[in-house]
C-alpha cells in the first residue's frame, strides 16, 4: 500500500476491527477493517505549515546533496454554522540508487501531491451537510536497463503519470429520540498513464492508458430501542468500470490495442443490520448480518456476532465470529500492473471467483496503572483465497518476474497478536508488539507466499528530558518469507531501526531531525527474490509551525 497517497493531517483517529466480524464495514477482509475517521476543524482558526528535506547519502542519484523536498499546509476555521478545512501536501523526490555500478536507478524521480478540503454547514437542530473533495497527483520516472538481442543492454525509462479524484457529498440528521440518519454520495476516478521508452529511439516503445471509475450511494440509520439496544440498518449501491488501452508507436504509425474488452464493469448492492445489545453492565452482544449482491457473482449473506465481557473494571474479553466474502475487484481481474522497471509485472485474472472464509477471534485487553496490554488470537478457514503467485514459466519466457492473481482452493491462517504500552516514570513511553502468523495452502500443504511467520515492533518515546524535547525510537523485525509456491525460494528476514528528535524552539514552532533505517538494511537490487525494504538509510530535517487565533480575539 502506498501510504503517501493518504493525507494524514485531517485524521482524528483510526479504528481497527479485527477479522471479518463487522457487519457495518463489510465482509471483504478476513484480517479486519481499518476505518479512518477524519477530524472536525477545531473551534479556533488555525494554520499548520511543515517543511522538510532529506537525503539518502551516497545513494542519492547523481551524487546530489538533497534527494527529497516536502511541504505541507493545513488551514482550518469555524465561523458560525460553517466549518472549513483545507489541506495540501507536496513531495518532490530525486530518486535513489542502491548500486551505482550499473545505470539502473531504484527510486522514482518526480513528485506526489495531495490536496483536500472539508466544507460543512450545520443547522440549529444539528443537521449537518458536508462536501469532501480530494485530489491526488503523481508524476514519476525511473531508469533501468534491459537486454535486447543484437543491441545488448539498452537503457529504458519508465514514466508514470497518475491522478485520483474523490468527491463525497453527504448529510447527517439527528432526531430528538436519539436516532440518527446518515447518507452520502461518492465518486472516485483513477487515471493512469504509464510509458516505457528507450530515450535513444525516436518513438515511444509502449504506452498504457487506464481509467477506473467508481460511484456509490450509501445510507445508515441508527436508533436506540429502550435502554439496552442500539439498532443499525443501512445499505450501499455502487458501480465500477475499468478501461485500459496499450498504444505502440512504430515506424508504420500508431497501434492501439484494447487490452480490456468492453464489459469490464460491475454493479453492486449491499445491505446490513446489527443490534448492539447491552445485556448487563458487564456483557455486550453485537449480532449482525450483511447481504451482498453484484451483477457478476450474484448474492451472498454473511452473518456476524461479537461478544464483549467486562468481568473487571480494567479487563475486557472479546469473542467474535464472522463469515467473510470478498468479490475480486476489476483491477484484480483485468488490470495489467507494469513494474518491469523494478523487475516484475502483475497480471489480472478474469477467471477469479469470490473468496469466502469463516473467521474466529478471541481477545482480551486490560490496563493497570501505567501498563496497557492487548492479546488477540485468530483462526481463518478460507476457500478460494484471492492471492498473487509467481508464474515461473512466464517469468522465464519474459526475463522478469511475472505474478498473476489466482484462487487458492483451500487455505488456513491462524496466529496471535500481542501488544503492550508502559509509561515509565514521567519521561518514557515504551511500546512493543509481536505477531505470529501460520498461513498455509492446505490443498497442497505448502506455506502461503509473502507471509512472514514472525514480526516484532518496539518503540520508546522520551519526553521532556530537556524542555520541549521529544525523542522517538522505533524498531521492527520481520522473519524470512517464501517467494514461490513450491517453497524453494525465500526472501531473508530483516530488522530496521528509526530515530527522530523533536525540539520546540518557540511556542509555535518545532524543529525535527530523523533517520529512517539507521543501519541501511535494504534489498539486493540484483536479486528479484529479495523482498526486504527497497529504501536504504534516509536522513531528514524539518520545521513545523502551528498558529491559532482564538475567536475571543476578534
């Protein structure tokens, strides 16, 4: 997932629902759902500006001193019934080169730009109307060599120009009896142009033009019933389409190949219902159901149930079951994802069928004084798992790794997640987490690819040892993972350490200095089976300023 496409300045909190146990947020993911809640602008007028620069050291392309430049601005205001927030985030990058003995570069050169807005109007009775526009733009280039018969190693460029538009128009209506009605219209357009070019030749060797469109309308009604029930019903209607053409320039002219035939579209409808039943002060039961229909694969019903028991004031026990159901999206079925500059391509598979699963969750969380902990055990039995596999025959034929989406007939995943946070004295916040994953293709008794068994994360925040100072230390370890279906090729395990120092210099300003991947652990650029981090050591320096104007000052 490319997290640079997500603007983080307007995020209030992130909710994590583990396993396919949520009726409200869908049945798509057996691992769970991450629900990002955007924040409302604060009561005061405010502005935040952040700027930073960074370097990859001796891995900078052309030995430049600066490899990245980043500027972010966030403006928020409330005036009467109006609430407005504007956000812009732009990153320029020069790329990086892990091996300067060849002309290949490993990091893109170009820029990424996020811009978004929140516009809301609230009536006296509490009814809110809102409009959330978002736009993402990226333009990037990478250089690589490819062997061409009769010519030897030829320098190629891969250029990509992509943009995404998201528009959401909605309303929330509260009623005097405590119920609430929500509704929204959504529009998303993703457009991508990718070009493969030999700079020394007079024409473009290959150009792909893809457009993905998604429209949806959704509604949700929440109503308290008595003192112990909160009932919720809702639905979503959606439509998605995908087009992709390949354009080739030859000495005989321009050739256009329609790579996705007409009809690559899908209409869908979903309805859900749940009852949050507060049976006793220590027992909460949450049954739910979700109905899904689409024009390609028909209907499905997914039941869910969650139970939370609070035997002590500082202890909660969670139990959950959910039927998972995931329809392959149009990109997984038809899209040609060309990353040949990085040594691989991913092919869609029009023969994919929906993935179904039964997911079970057992967990507990507790807190005592300065310690907070969380334990979760999970088990998933999956049929027709949608996965990506290496096609060794096509890979040998094309001279690079060719992956394709497939259905794994039967698979099982299970494991444990442990996490804890401890406040030590008044200066230290210590956090640690461990995940164990057992993931097998039970049809052929082989481990699933790209799924490491062990992952450890740890962090230490050191606060105000010096006035206005904060130090953040982070570490992550990941064990080896299998690359191929036969479990004969592994990518090595790795560990990464990051550090950052923040220092307040004025009431409104903070300067920061950080190093990501301190020990410069990264993949071998000449080994396509090495899945370790693609970016080496990165050093950055910046300043963040926040200004607030109280309404009482006007």
